[in-house]
C-alpha cells in the first residue's frame, strides 16, 4: 500500500531554518534515542505503543527530544508545546509526521518529573559521556574543576498586622545563601569536572554555601594524570596527595595569611596553568549565555541536580560536532 503524503509531511520535508535545521540534524544523529528508550522501558518509566485500547502514548523520541529542546533553548513547558507546533525544524528533529504526536505541556511536565524522580537524567548523562569517551571526543586523562552559582528565588518574609516579621518562608528550603565579591547570593552551586577540551565529565550540585573544595575529591577521584582549578581549590593536603600519586597539581596559588605577595615559584606556577584552567569556564559560558540558564527552574536540590545533568548532556552534545570536525571524525 502506497502511503499518501500529506501537506504536513511535505512542509516538514521541504522547509526549515538552515542554521537550526543543521544543528538539530547533528543532534538527532548523536542522541542515543533507542538506548535511552530501552532504559526507560526497563525501569518502567515508559510504555511503548502496543495493542492497548485508548489513546496511544507519545513516541519516546518525541518526549526525550523535547527535554533537550528545552535545555538548548531555555523553554518552559507551554513554550515547548507552542514552538513544536510552530517550528518546522523542531518537528523534523522529533520526527513528527502527525500533529497528534505533539505532546501538550502537561505531558511534558509529567514525563520530566518521572525521569527526575528516578534519577534518569544522570543515567542519560553517563550514557552519552561513555559513548563520547569511546569515540575519543571526551578525554579520560586530565581533569579541570570549577563551580558557578545558580540563583533561586529569595525567601519571602511575612508580617503580622503590626508590621512585625513573624515567619520566614523560603521558596526553596534546600537553597542557601553565600557571599561573593561582597554580594549576597541565594541558590545553588553547579560543580563540574571537564577534560582539557572543556567537555564535561562529572556534575555535582550543592547549596550555595557549600565550599568548592569539598567537591574536589568526588570530581577528581578517578584522575591519575593532572588536576587543574582556580585558587578556591588550593590546599596543602591536596598538593601533597597529588605529589604522592604522581598527579600534576595545577591548582592556582593565592596569597595566604600574612603573605604580602606571591613567591616567584608561585607566579610561574600560576602562569603555567592559567590558560589551561580557563578552558573549564567554557561550559558555564555556554550554559548561561547561549542556553540561557541563570536561574533555577525547579524547587529542591534533587530536581535541580537532575536538571543540571540534562544541561551538561545538552552542552556536551552541542560541542561534539565542532570537536569532531577538528579531529577529522566529521566533515
């Protein structure tokens, strides 16, 4: 039987913004949709289409792909639904040939919450990262570390009829305060470990008050070659541990108490690793400025942790095509 080509099918096949279409075609090739769907089915988080009565479920590829569209373009659930209807490039990316396959905002929200509750975005991050290591896009040796603040809504103060503060309710009880360069911040910290090319290898999320150095061991415990980071990670104990294990210690030195200026060896050390350390700032520049993520979208550390995993995966995928072209893997 010959399939009739509808006007909707024709429009999708023939039209789409060149830049966005090329980017999404590359992403479509790189995302392991089938593997992710298989894991979701095994964990009972998705049921494929079958012979059941009632409305069939949305294709897994559509739901998974929508999560990445939200991360790349900083979209809310209502805006995601709207833009899938509106943008041909989005529908081509999701292989949507029938408007009935476009999920509504409630479906997107429920699907994401299921994945967050099950810790699936961490699984997806690991799955993609392992594939990239096998292809040589993510390097195993050499780890750069950094952290950035992610703001969340500050606590709301309630007053009684006399104008006195009687209760302090936080919009997010897991978030905390910290001070940076004399300014107060409320929210979380996103900690990352990257390779020498700026590809993310590990992600951790803590409250804003958590010190960077406390996450260093978790981010670098598998490293055997070199550890590089800014002065927030400076520690005599860490330096000694690196030397004992033959690991290059590339943490930027800073003045300690009663030290007027850096020693000559410290300045040489800093000059040697300054340019290398700067590479780890690339992911945060991408995530904040190109992907638009500067403020938490969820309540609680558990959900924000999972969303940071999705952002890291989306960032890695976005970087892969240009890296592969440099390496001669992609033309």
